[in-house]
C-alpha cells in the first residue's frame, strides 16, 4: 500500500479531481486546507517583504489531498491529475509524492 500525498496549488481543480477519483475507484480521500511557506513568509515576516514578487501568483489557499492506494492505483491517480491539470499555463498546479505504508490499522477495503 502507498500513501499518495497531493499538494494542489490550483484549488479550482479540486471538484474535477475528486469526481475523477470516484470514476477510477478511489473510495476515499482526505482533503486538508493548507498554506505554503512562501505565502506566509511574504506576508508575515517584514525582512522578507521584498520577496513578495517572487511569490506572486502563488495561491494563499491550497489543498493537501491524502489517499491510501495500492501502487497501481497511485499511478492511475497521477494520470488523472495530469489529465485534469494539463492545460495550466503557469506553475505546476499540483505535486504528488507517494510513500510506502508499513502498517495500516483500522482500514477496511
């Protein structure tokens, strides 16, 4: 089993992504509101105020999506993300990493 961790920078894709997850058989995901470090630094730390231009276009509100899946499903999840987000013309709208799960308790498939 894998833990797929998706950092979604373009939240306008969220509903399409979750609908596509259902279509490919993902039965559950956890979606968490998140804020990137760049946004916090550029807004809250005066010494870095000059860096605000470096973070223009970065969304102050992002989503973190967690999905438990087997290795094949993790590949399909990445394909879905790529298909949905392919038309983005600026910074990558998402990043995804997978991590092996050593133990899994209280999870029924």
